[in-house]
């Protein structure tokens, strides 16, 4: 399943799905967990391809390549999501870039279409949803020029992605999507619910189906 040429005609966005984590709390690779009859990474790539002209997966697992995904190695393995964001933006040739975690099973095409359209109209450098407590930087849009700040933070060892977003916001570079806006696409508030632990996965399967992990 190659997603390198997906997307709608006229879309100039690139999308990057982050799949470089260790999945230590889950106990197995989250990206390969079955959700709705397919690995969640495939589901996420397919959704990203609906709003982007190219989709790449940031990660190093051989199993991802076996799924015929367009995979690029994480330039800073072990640096967490911020390393993935820096890798993605460094590899991009597009002005706007969708960054998605691989384990967001409740993300919808309608929400991503809204997010991408919002970014194309924005004068800011990042369009980031605000969750109930913190920003949601792993389901957000970034201009290519945010790569400098992401890379420099990683190279300094400052790996907290929330701190990266706060630094951009302090300089007036972030457009926030408030809960009242994104909840139009998910009134239950689960849009950014991820699968960190087995219980999260069990709840997802109960809602969306699935339950098999790729061997």
C-alpha cells in the first residue's frame, strides 16, 4: 500500500505519520494493532492521504515496510515525538505538513479536511488543536519553517513537545483550534484519544472492531 501519491487534486500538503515509539506500555507495536479490520498505521495513513498529496511514515520498524508504506527513518531515534516532528519537517518539500501520531483511532477524515483547510487560510506557522488540558501537537499542521525550532530543540536535548509548541505560541506563531470548534467533529471528546496501554486498545476494539495484531 503505497501512499506516496495519495490525496485530493490540488492539495499541496504533505502528511507524516509518527510511528517511532517503543510502545512500552502497550507491550507490542501499537502501529500494527488491528482496528476495524486493518493495522491502525494503515488506517491512519489512509486518512492522511485523503488530505495530503504525499504521506510518509516516520519510523524504523521493518514491519512497516512490509505493509508497503513509504517509510523514512527517524533522524533522532529515542528523541520522542519532537524528534519525529523534526525529522518530518526536515524531509518535507511542502509548505504545510500534517503530523499525526499513529495511534489515534478516532481521528476522522472530516476533521482532517477541516484542519488542512484551516491551515491553508492561516497566517500562522502552526495550527494546533487545544485539548481539555494541553495542546494536541500530534494531530496538527506545521509550516516547513518550524523545522528549525524543532531541530534545535532536539539537538539541545529539550524533547518536550509541549514546550516546543509553547515557544512557538509565545512568538505568536500558533493558531489554536479550540475544543468548541473541534468537538463539532466529535462531540464525545475522543478525537485525540490514543492507545497507550492494553486497556485503551480494548476500549477502541469495543467501539471500532478489530482485535488481531499482525504477527
